[in-house]
C-alpha cells in the first residue's frame, strides 16, 4: 500500500507494517479542525478484551477527533487475559514482554510507513492504549524514541509482578516464573520509570476502572500523582465505573460498543480534542439565513366619514322619575 490518490481516504484504511495489521480511521469530525498539521494517534489493544485492533477501533473510535486514529495489533498475543491463571506461567509473561517491547521498538518505523501509506506529513503524534497496549504507549514515552504530544492510557499494566500477585491470591497458587521472567517483569515496571516519563514533554491522561481487579484504580492514580511530583508537564487521571475489559469475550471482533467503552471513548475524545484540535470556526456561509413566516398584513380599516358641523353624536339620556 502507498499514499497514492487511488485510496478513498474518507473510509477506513487497512494495512500492514512490519507484519502487524492496522486499521486507520480518517478524520471525520465536523465541529473541530486540527490545530496545526493533521495529527496521528496510534493505539494498541491489550491481552484482555479488546484483543485486536479492529475490536478496539469499534469500541473506542474517537470519531470526534480531527486526526487519523490508527489502531495496531500487538505483535504477540497469549491465551488468557492478564487476570487469568495464564499470567502465572513463564510463557505468558514472556509473551507479554515480547509484545510490549517489540511494539515500542518497531514504532518509529511503523509511524514512518503509516505516514507514507496515508500521505501524511510530519505532525503531532498521540498515543493511546488499553491494558498491555497502554503499557506499550507509556513505555514509548519513557524511552523518548519519538516526540509524543499527548497520550491516553486506559488501565495500563503498571507493574506485571503486582498483576500476577493479585492472580496468585485469587487462584491460591504461586507463579512458576523463571529468573529471566522475573527480571523481565521488573524491567517493565513503569513505576520505576516515572522520572523518565515525567522528563518528556508529553501530556498524559490515565483512565482507571473503579472495579478493575487487574489494575486497581489506586495504582493508576498513584502513578499519576508520582508523575506530577516528578515534574510531568501535564498528568491527569479519571476513574470510571467499569472493570478491566472494554468488550465482551473473546474481544477479537468489531462489535457495537458497550456502556463502559462509550464512557471511555467520550473521555478520550475530549482529551485528544484538547491536545490536537480546536473548534471549527463558523463562516457566514455556514450560518443559514433566518426566515420568518409571518402572516400577511391586514388591510387598514376605512375611517368613517367626518361629522357635519350641525351633527352631534347621540348622548345617553338619564331616565326621569315618574
């Protein structure tokens, strides 16, 4: 695929970069325009529903943002979500690490190819992600390999070890991680990278779920507070009434959004509009003329003929007593 004019850029564009599929939604907002060059937002799904780019695009399309929203698959998946017993196995945490680090390492080349495919010049770049995808976005910010204007992180897995510990408690059994798997999880502990994240000129929004058992809301808000203390230029958090997943199982197909996804989509849309857009100015051509359908005027009543000087108006006469 290339950025030629044979592509209908009013419709979703499907493509592949570095063996990873993506779906790109064109800017269709009618009440806002890009505040500069047309922006690009790259978003990743998670290991929990939604698990694919198409499922995330259907759940959180951010239609009101006047930027290209490109949803990319993670390069690796694993059976079972992060809240399941699968995370207690070495293979699962290794798959998680490979997915996150390979997505981060491949992003500069992927962005360049996507810009070429869509015919986009260099411009502002935003990131978004859910769960493992949010961890990918946040690790990208920490490493500083690309200038990221703004990012929105939905239930990011801040510390894989803590997520596994919670599963151990619920399942009543210990993880079987090897030493290398434990070292990998420690390397992907985003809390330890707070100073690196705060040092970047990136506005950050954290979205937590009040009923999330994989990433408790307190863990998300604590990282947000720590980033503010470390000098992050902008770090905000919001907690919504939801669990961890944004779609029903299996989370691989594009389905109509559920209530939780609609709430998240609204929050992300507002966030990215603030960072990448401005209201569309209304020209006089855009404002239809006001037409009033008033009744036709009533013809004036004819004045009576003037009285002759000798004529007088009749007067009421008082009754005389008999």
